[in-house]
């Protein structure tokens, strides 16, 4: 989770961002770096697959960088984020609309908050 805090002159500064969930492959790492993560943590994946899996991930990231003509991870980091967008407002609106269109109820269970049709007796 990234917490925004006010910086000098009322601007928002973003503290370092660490991605720590669902990271198992080089593509997962690249996707999160593109979004602006400073680091990706993949302890669960390394525990499941052994630390040697890290060699495959690093090789995969290097291959991706070469195929997409990036010179470094620093150049890649945040290049698809809202801050790097030519129109940050449009970026935000597009992502908001996408979240509305893609929203689905997480559970068909009638006790689930979003799936309620009528009050539950113990509410």
C-alpha cells in the first residue's frame, strides 16, 4: 500500500512503493515496475520454487527490457503510471470507468454485503 503525504508547497510526494502480493514471474515484476513500484517482493514464489527461480525472473526481465528497447529498470519504472501520462486527468477517468465496467460481485453468498437483496435476520 502506498500512502500519499503532503510534500513541500502543498504538492503530493509519493513515498517508495513496494509491491508484495501475487508476484511469481518476470511479467508480474515488469507489470508492477511499469506501474511505478520501486521494488517487488516475491518471497512466497521463491519459497515454493527455490531461490534459483530468481535467476529465471531476472533473465525474463532482461529479455523483456531488450525486446521493448528499454535500457534499464530505472527507465522502465513508472513509465505507465499516471504521473508519466501526458494527460493525468484522462488517465484517472479511464481507470475509474474501467473499474466500474469490470466490477463484479465477489460472492454469490447472500450474506455478502454487495449481494444482499433483503435484510438478513441477524443484522
